[in-house]
């Protein structure tokens, strides 16, 4: 029997909109090393750091990936961007610089289906990325 698709073409059986580990962190149900929080974003240290500073910034309003920004609210998206810059400043990364990464979809190895910006810094970063 064919699977029914939602308006956005996604099967209602896909797990993408199920709760993620980041929903748990936002709710305070999953422990995390939170470095910043305001009414729009939360930021916490990545459990598998790829640089001396590796922090994830997550908007409290759920999107699955940055691909949804095409239909996102400008206010939400703007607050997200401001949150990223604020966290990087508070982590002391502004002077030497840092990288912001949005892994998006399968080819980019996005593993958590809740949009998050990786802030990476504290060392000279290579380019191109792997
Ligand atoms: P991505 O591959 O872009 O989806 O990145 C997901 C990131 O979340 C990875 O770098 C993981 O190490 C990180 N991560 C997964 N679970 C947790 C957690 N409980 N606390 C902090 N970081 C996490």
C-alpha cells in the first residue's frame, strides 16, 4: 500500500519530525554543557569536539535543517544568526576567527534533524573541509 505523503512530500512515517536529542537538551531532559541561552537560542559544547572550541547553536524554534530557511520566519532566522555571532563573541573567538558550519542532508552527514550551527575555533582550521 503506498505511503501517504504530507503536504511537504514527506511520508508521515518518516522519523524526521520525531523528537531529537536537541529537543531533549532544550527541555532540560538531556544533560549538556550549556554555554549560552536566551529567549531565541541555546548553545552547548559538542560531545565529540573537532576543534579546541566546538559549540552547537540551536534555535529554540524547531527547523530540521537550514534548507527550511527558504520558508522560515525572518525574525527567527535573524535571531538565530545573531545568536551565533553572540556565542562566538562570548567564547572569545572574534579576534582570531572561527568557522560556522551547517551540515545539511545526507551528503553533508547531518546526523541530528534539528537545525544547528557548529561554531569551530581555537586553532587554525584547514580548507577545503573533508
Ligand atoms: P551534524 O552531523 O551536523 O548533525 O552534527 C550533530 C552534532 O551533534 C555532532 O557533532 C555530535 O557530536 C553532536 N551531538 C550529538 N549528541 C549530542 C549531545 N547529547 N550533546 C552535545 N552534542 C551532541
